[in-house]
């Protein structure tokens, strides 16, 4: 029986992992959140791994993801995203466990106009992006057996995300202004969850850093427009510039990810963002 530890169990990606593992009877998944396992505490991590014993994989879904709040709460962001990642890497190394870690498109500055590849120069423009990059670097320094998946614009029927925010706002508003000059790719967390589980079930050992998002490139305005069209919601949308919607943290203007490496290594066919969005909106959003 293969034991898989999942941190950040209450987040949308971990919840999507729960959704896709039901048919894998040879896998035992152990889900933990902050109250049960603080990844910032190395001693408690070591004790937990020894208590459970023989953890083959650790999927780190725990992260500080409040992008704007991170600008004011820098210490906490670095503790979770950088120090926490380092602690998990150390414990995984000591226990011969494979670490599967989730990172972000925010490690890039966003000045390109072609999709970012894994070897492109990283230059975060926010505390969140920098803290996530530091986490990647810690893992790469400590471990050999790891998978780091950078992803972008994650959403699902679970948790808090852009899609659910749009649908909620439409219940009380007739007009919305959405940023139209930031380009990226919405990624359904359920699609990423399937990739993660397939890595485990196939015992894939193509370790390393990979980009994963759905296919396609759109703006936040385009994403909002598609959400409302597919949901048959009538609302007046206005496209605005980044400058017209100031935020504490800077966002990359362009953060489309090139997926050739992961498609070749894992023989993947990646869904287009709009196809996945259609499927999600057909489900009951909870």
C-alpha cells in the first residue's frame, strides 16, 4: 500500500485530489491541514513522518496565497512558502519520500509575449511570487526526488477563486469592471489533480520542475466573459487596465506557461481552458 501525505487539505487543489482518487484502492491518502500539521515546524514534521511511517509521497498544497496581503504580511508568506517548503524537503529526504510541490506563474516578471519555459529567468514582482520562488529553490537545493509544478490562475468548484467570485458578484451587481490587459491561462484544479495522481500511480521518476496549466491564453476579462456566457448570466462587463485597478501586489502582465516539457515527459493531452470551464460549470458549485 502506497501512503500519500497531502498538506493544505482544505484548499481547492487538495479537495480536487480527494475527488479524483476514489478508484485507487492501492493508495492511502492522509490529508492534513494547518491545525494538524504545521509545515513551518520542522520538529513536528519529523515526528509526524515517523508516526505515520513509510510515506512514499508528500503532495504540498499548503501555501500562503493571499497575494495582496502578502505585501504587508511578508514574514508569514516567507515562513509558509519558503521555510515550509524547505522543511518538507528535508523531511522527505530523511524519509525517502518523493515531494510533489505546487508553485506559480508569479515567479516570472511578465514582460515576455511568448509562453514561459521552465528555464526562463525568474524575476518575481511581488512578495508572494518571491516567496514561492524561494520555496522552489530550497527544494531543488535539498532534494533530488521531487516534482515542482508551476501552475496559473487556479480555480475549481471548491474553495475561493475567480470563477466563484464572479458568480457571487453577479447575484447582486449588474455591472462589473474586469482587468483586460493581464494575459494568462485559467487552470482547472481538477485537471492538475489528475496529473499529480497519475505521477503517483505510474511511479513516474522524471523528476524535476514542470509547467502545467490548461491550454490557451486569455485575459481576466475574457475569463469573466466566458464564465457568464456559459452560465447564461446576463451582466454588463467593462474591460479596464491594470492601472485602473490598483492592487497592493504587482501582477505579471503576461504569464502564459509553455507545457511542452510536461507533455513530452508524461505523454499528456492537456484540455483547453474553455472545455474545462464548461465541465466545471455543469457541476454543482459548492
